[in-house]
C-alpha cells in the first residue's frame, strides 16, 4: 500500500473548547491534573443532536477541506 500525505483544514472549528478563568475551581483542578498526568486535560463540546443551540458531542457543521 502506498502512503499518501493528506492535510485537512478547518478541524479546529468543529468543536469548541471550554476555557476556565484563572481563579476558578475548575482551573485549579485542571492544573493539579496537569502536574499528575503531565498534560492538561480539556473539556470540549459540539452542538446538540436535536437542537443546534444546545451542547452535545455532535460536531458543528463547519467545512473541512482535505488536500
């Protein structure tokens, strides 16, 4: 099988990441987990399954260009 390089653009807009305030409780938990695990776990969300305004794990309808 041949190996073909592929690039996709627009994948960062498919989900949104939750950014915590510096003085919030969630940010403290995230920093402690970063010290333990070696990386900072993040929370992300997409749109809802039945209502586009709600949160869910379905990706947002954004174009992804593959070259």
